[in-house]
C-alpha cells in the first residue's frame, strides 16, 4: 500500500487491525488478478480512456479482497477461486465503473467551463484538512508535520501538492455543482403551498422553554441556587457558572416536550413539573451532574405557525430542487456523451 497516496484521501485515515493472516497463495492471486488487468481499457468517455488500473484504484478491489482474506480466509478463498465469487467482483466493478464514468464526465464538463479552485480556496480547504487530521489523531502542528515527514514527505508543501493532485477532480466536481444549482430558487408561494398541504408534519406537542445551569458539584449548585433566590439573574448565573455547552446562551435549551428524545428522563420530568418562571427547589441530579432548571415559556400543542417553520421548509425545498437539478444535469451529460464500455 502506498501510504503517501492513501493518507491524502479526503475522507480521512482509517486504521484497520487485522488479526488473521491470509494465505500467501491467495494474496498472490489477488495481486495477479489485478496486475493482469492493469493495461486493459475499461471504457472510453468522449474518447478519454478509463483503464482497468484506474477502475481498480477507484473501486479499491485489491484492498477489499485483501481485507476479506485477512478477516475470513475461507470466505476470501471462495471469492477468489470460484466462478460465483468472480461474478460478484465483476458486478461490483461494473457498478463502480458507472460511478467513475459519471465522475469523468463531470470533470470534463468542469474543465470545458474553465472552472478552477482558487489559491484562496485551496488554502482554506487544506487548512481544514490539517485541522481535521490534528483533531482525529490528537496531534500538535509539530507532531503532525513530523508524522508526515516520517511517511516520506520532505515538507508540508510537498504533502499539500500531492493532496490536491489526488483530490482536485473532486473539488472541480463540487465547483461544477455549485455553478449548476446556484440559480435554484424557491418562491414564497411554493413554501406556503407546502405548508398548507403538509400541516401534519408541523404538529407539535405542548412544549416548555427550558434553561439550566449544570454543575459538577452539588454544594456549588446549592450556593448558586441561593443566590438566584436572593435575586441573581438565572441567565447570567448560567453564563458564569454552568459547565454545560449552553452556558454562553444563558443555559437556554429551547422548547422541550414531555416526550423529548435525547434528554435525560430525570431532567425532563423535573422540567415538565415547573410552571413558567419557576426554578427547581433543589439541584436535580443526572448522569451529567447537578442541574438548576428554569421554565421561561410555554406553548400549547397544535400546528406550528407558518412563520416559525418557513425557513425550514424553504431550505428543505431548495435542497431537493438542487439535488434534482444536478441529477438532471448529470443525466443530460450522459445522454450527450460518447461512452464505450469494454467490460
């Protein structure tokens, strides 16, 4: 495996620990099967070749077969040594070839439109990639650079160049999609029609607007509660003392229903017992710590107002329109293209 190539896959680095060794003969068969196809042509797309080697790299057949062999040698041998197993591999390659043809068409179209990724955009993309690698692997800037150099890169500059060499087609496809869908609009009338015809989607239970202050220590929670009862502002105390992620919002969790998923049941039950303006008489203990809970608003069960869900509907409709517009665009590319499949 060429680590210099694989480290650059934009989806990240996947570490596999494979416990069962594969038979040397079977591994040789994987390599021979792929090597025999390296110089063959899988398809022509507008006269541009897709080699079997390119298809194998795109489909990752070698890696998949190696992983199967190393995790289940018996099953891997069946895949390699039987006609049925070869048919599965062939069908998988045909599926991946269709995807590769579509990608090739989109890259050709992007280049014909002279679309480019600017230096500023590349710097931003690369900075995001570096931050992701540091976070995923818990490395400092210096540690990451040292790790990259250990893999054979002379510098971060060389790593960056190869990163874009390997991933530029994907970025061009993204640019193409942006250009195709950027004119998609959703009218006010479409949003209203959707709301009127799908009101059941916007039905809601009775809800209470809840804020909380989270503490690791019960004694501190009780001390702050006493300050609030003496007149201290709940939201300000949340900003000052809460260890929860909503501290900067004054502890505001938004509207919560009696059947709200994702909330600790003890917390939810305590909140539902409160009236608007009330605060729990004592800290509520959950798996996360000790909470002071306050209810600041209440709304009856019913259909949410149009203005409340308007932005959500518009966003959903626009995303659907964009997906359909790009799908139609790609299908049109395929209809006009000269595609000669050799598999």
